[in-house]
């Protein structure tokens, strides 16, 4: 009997997305049924091409289903740190056909496995929101959603207050955060203090070492240029690692809402921090991750055994 959690990874690869996909698939801790792609770091054709590159590196047969090419209401705003292809440093040669089946497959997989599917969303949440709009009962059938996104007590990385994924499609994020489904949120607060460095990537042994080093040199360069930080902020990896070793995480229940209309605050994850008044604790917010366990596990999983 298969006891591994059934997982859909919704993603916009992205250097950290690429590592996140690698980590979860190579860990063997999850039954990854689909990679669904979305426009975010770059356009959806490039994110889908990048997903294909990662799966080919892993010799993985996980299916790719392309999704939304733009946010629900806004025009797409791309990232800077990942370069023109979204995965600078990788030798992307294949153009993956866009089947536009992401929303349909999310619904199909969840409906076929009620209360057993975890969705890890490590890009803008457009595909997830569309699936909820199309099938309003779907949130109640999902086991949990692990969300890389938001900022609680730290500045945003796309605006003064907004993290990139929520900033790109705040309307979709609001739908997901308001939905009646268990949510685990990995915000910038913990991501910012969990970087990896080139010395860490050099410790990887085996076939993934050189491709990862090539990508991470470019990613670290982009982070230094656009975010003034020397190291790889591996945001999305910390979302998939939750499924590898949940005991390494500490969380706090919070009342989180997503701002969609503010001139300066669109995409902000607003936490009710008052010690009075009625609150709805709708999100389990990760507040701490065991750095030693994460780094050790990351290097081990990425290395050939």
C-alpha cells in the first residue's frame, strides 16, 4: 500500500523552483502526480520549458501540465533575479508543448483522491484560484496547501511590503488564502535566514552537482544584483522540504488576509497581530526551520547515494 502523500507541485521555474522540484522528487518522500506550470518568474512557455529541463535531469516521468499565462486581473510582472530564460545557467534546449491542462488536472487529481492531495504552490497562485473558481467544493477535498509566499514582519522582495508570488497575482492569492482548506505558509521571514551558499552546493556529489553549480552561480549573481544579498535565497525549496522533514518546522496559527487593491500595498499578506478582537486563524505560518537539518538533508538528497 502506497502511504506516500500525493502531491501536485504548482510552479513557475525559476532557480529555487528547480531545486524545490529536485529535492522533493529525489527524496522519495512523496508521490508527485503532476507539475503544473504558471506564468510568474518568466512567461508560461519558459516556465514549462524549465520544468521539462528539471525533470529530464532527474530522469523523471512526472507529467507536466501547463497553466495560466497571466494573472487573474493584472498584467504579468516578471522577476529579475532568474535571467532571461528564468533558469540562467541551465542548458535549455527543449520547447515543451503547452497543453493548458493545469486547472483540469488539479481538479481531476484532487477529485480522484479526496482529502489525500497536498498542493505545493511555489509560484503565483493563479492555477489554484482558477481551479477553486471552476470547482467551488474543491478546497474541502484537499488535504493541505503548502504556500511559499508572503511576508509577516519583514519587507517584501517585490514591493516594500509584498513578496513576489503574492504581488504578481494578489487576486488569486486572496482566493486561496480565504478558501476553507488547511494552509501552511512559508513566508520571507524564514526564507531570508535560511540561505545556501556556493560552498554548500559544492558539497553535492554526483550527476546533479555541475548543473546545480552552473545554475546557482547565476542565481546568486542575480540575488546580489537585485536584492543586495550574497547567497542563494532558496525560497521554494523550503516549501517542498516541509514534506520531506516536517519535524524541522515550527509554526504559529495566524489570521492572514491578502490585500488586492492598495496603491502601495497590493499583494501584502496582512497578519492580524492585535492581542484583542475576534480572529480567524486561517493559516499555519512557519516561524522557524532547523537550519542544520535542512542543509544536511539538502546535500544528502541532491547527492548520488
